[in-house]
C-alpha cells in the first residue's frame, strides 16, 4: 500500500482559504438565488462573479482568518482598490450583526493562534461540505 504524501502547511492554508472563500461567496449570494450578492461595504448589488470574500480584520490575524462574521461578500472595487472600504465595511457589519459583534472582532484580532496542517485540512473539508449544501439548495 502506498503512503499518502504529506501536505505542506502553505498548501493546506491555500486549500482552506479557497474552500472558505467559496463558501462565503456562496453564502452571501443565497438571498439572490446564487447569481448576485450585496457588497458589505458599499451596498451595491452585483453579479456573483464580481464578489470577493473580504476580511474586516486582515487575514494575517489567524484567529479571525476563518471567522464567518469577519469575512463577507465584498465587491472587487472595495476590496482591492479602495483598501477594503473599511468605514463602509464596519457600518455594513453593524447593520448585519450588531455593534457588539464588531467590537468582539476588533478585540479578538490580538489573540495569537497557529493552526496545524490537520486543522487547515479540516477547515477545507468542512467548508467544501457547507458550500455543497448551499449549491444543492440553489439547484432545487
């Protein structure tokens, strides 16, 4: 029997990021039948192809990198060219989840965390499964 090849931490992180990002974009398009989304920062309704999974607290803060409150559908313009449109993002988060959640996110970013390869592979698997459930609901 052939032994499984070990996955590097960077590969596991990339795979977890990809699965989580797809889940966020799929989740935030549910209201529009999977075809559109509303940007958390500017409020525009755009085609799903223009959706990024934008982080309120930068993803370099590992404790919030895969936090579903911290990551939301964001248009490419706000995420990539307007430095995240953080004032709009914060206001959108308050409207969506309440100010207490936003304050918790802002406080949580200082908590150190390092995930193992196993943690990251589990994150990938869980979010692939959740995305598949959403996709099934859209097709129904």
